C-alpha cells in the first residue's frame, strides 16, 4: 500500500520542518513559563488540576491539524499501476537438420542425431513467442513441419527424426538451406532465421550452397551454421551387416567449415563448431540469447487523490479544539 503512495507537490513537505521548529520552540517556552491562575476556593482545585493536565491537548490538536494541512498541500496520491505486455510479431525460425547416416556417429552421446534432438527440443521450449519450422535433409531435403507457433507439434516432429534411409543418403547442404529459405521467404515476422546443422561436406543435391545463401540474403534471412563432430576420428557407420544393421568403425571427421563460415557471413549469421554434447548445448543457448523477441511492456497508472481526507481530518481536529476551548477549557483560558 505505502509503496504506491506518492506526492504530486512534495516541495510543500518542507513546511513540516518549519512546523517542527515551531513546536520545539513552543515546548521550550512552555517549560520556562510559570503558569498561574486564581481560584475562589480550594473546592475547585481538583477541577483546575484536571484542566491543567489536559490543556496541552489543545496544542496537539492544533499542530496535528496544521501537519495534516501541509500533507494535503503536498497532494498525496495512491497510484494504481497496471501492466500490459504487448508482443511483437516475433521471430520465425527454421531448424534444418542433417539426417545423413554419418549423424549416427558416436562422438556425441549417444550419437550426434540424438544429442541434437535433445538440445533442439530445449531450444524450442525456450522460444515461447516465436514460430518454428523443421526441415530435414540428407542427399535431398523436405519440410517436416511448416513454421508454426504450436510447440507440441515441433517437439513431436523432432522426436520422430531418425535415419531410416527413406531419402537418399548424402549431405545436400544447398538443398537443405534452399528448402528452409522457401519456408521463410513470405514470412512477415520481424526477423527470419535459419539454424542449419551438418556434420559433413556438401556432396549431394542440385543446388549450390552459395546460391542458397544468396537467396537467404535476398529475403533477409539470417543463417546460423553449426558444424557437428569431434576433431579427428569418430566411431560411425561404415557398412551394412547382412541383417541390415550398421557396422561401425573409425572414420575421419570431415566438416566443410569454410563453406559454413561463408554461408553465415553472407547472410549475417554466425558459424559454430560443436565437438561434444556440452558445446552443442552452449551453441543453442548462445543463439537463443542472440535472437531475442522484443516484448513491449506498457504501464498504465491511475492516481487516486487522497488530500481531501487530510483536509477533512484537519477541519475535524480544529473543530474539536474550538469546542474544547469554548466549553471544557472556557473558564481556564
């Protein structure tokens, strides 16, 4: 309650200092002044003693009334503040995920694809005010989920991402980016972003990655690129067993970092390298901080004037003082 009280003319409160000085002077003078009064008989002494005892009450009433008038002059107000949050149009984001067989490499735990899915889901849950879409690519690409504000749909789609061999194996970075751009080109969002992740080099598809980057730039789409994989060798699928399962062996980690850097630079984004689970999480956290949705907070305040209460209180105290002076203390003053 008190934190919402303010004064429209606080300069008048300095008058309270003057009033305090007056009260102090009056008190000092009363102490050195000898009060004397005449009585006609000892019989009335007890009545006079009572009046002497309560006579300072008149000063208390008078000074309190003056203080209340000073407060009234300062115009106390109770401010009722209400806050409304106005969301901007937010950010439209497409996450482009490489689902080639090399994403089953086990340098991230349990493998690159599963590690990515866990971090991506956390990222989606953090983007409360934004719309997100999902593109997957290997030797070719397709839209798994159009841009939507329904986070449950995105989470379910991420959970469904697996390497199933339905699309041709390989790494078509240019096509993955082009499909993502196609999903965002007509967006009216304040900002449009692609997060493109790969663990290899562009070796498939009929669209050059640089051409896709030029398209992203022309539509004002920023691209963050992530190279996923440890330095050196990683245990990854190298062949198929007779039962259709993968045979694993050590393979050299090859990521076209130069290409990914060029795409990021051309589109106004950044390139990151994720060599383990923790680094991958840090990268998504960093992107989360870089791409903030603007939320405008509007404050509305309503001032309720309460000075009238202090004026009324002062009038009542002055009236009480006058009644006491003209009745109880009439013969004493």
